[in-house]
C-alpha cells in the first residue's frame, strides 16, 4: 500500500486539503474542515509553498510532480488544462476542439469535474459559452475569485 501524506493550506477563499504520496501530488481540493491529521512530507510542504506564492500573486505556473488517475480521456483533458495560460479562460467547446473532438463539450465538463488537483490543474479556467461561469466543484464564487485573481496579477 502506498503511504500518503496530508497537509492543509488556509487560503483567502477557504481551506485547501493536500494529499501526496512520497513523490507526487494526488489531490488538492477545498474542504470545510480537515479530514485527516496533518502528516507532511517534502512534497506537501512544496505544494503549500507554491499555493502561498500563487495566492500572493507571485506564482503563475506550478512546478510539482502530479499523479493523475483517470480514464484516457480524463487524463488527456487534464493535460490540456495545464496548457491554458495563467489569467486566460477558454470555453468547454474550445477545450473539446483542442482535444480533437468538437462535440465533446459535455465530456470535457465531466472530466473537469473529476479533476482532484484543483488550482494546480486549472479547471477553473474553463467557462461556459458566452463567458458564463459554470461547473466548478469548489463553487462558482471560488471559480470567479480565482479567475479575477489571475487576471489582476497577469
């Protein structure tokens, strides 16, 4: 069994739970309260450091080893999310086109919803048609804040 390490980062928009293995990030999500006792390692500490830089407007690109665990399509979608520049948004349709399947907007939305490495894999940068903010597991208000934060610090 793979040993897991846990940490928390208190951001201006809520508590973020970080779960890592010895060498990789496996989850970064907003939570209402801690689910685990803190047990940090070097990767958890680096995630906390980089999140702090991000929330302070100093970091635009994360440099962390990620462990994604999804279907082939989900993994492709998450990899494509990493290509969206800081402070930029695209639509679900744009993502589907970038993935080579213009009719896969809903599938892109579903894959984004299964992303467990929020902010770092920036699913918040994908918006609905005509600029509508839709579908963020962390809540639309957080999605709005993240997009505005990035635009302001671009």
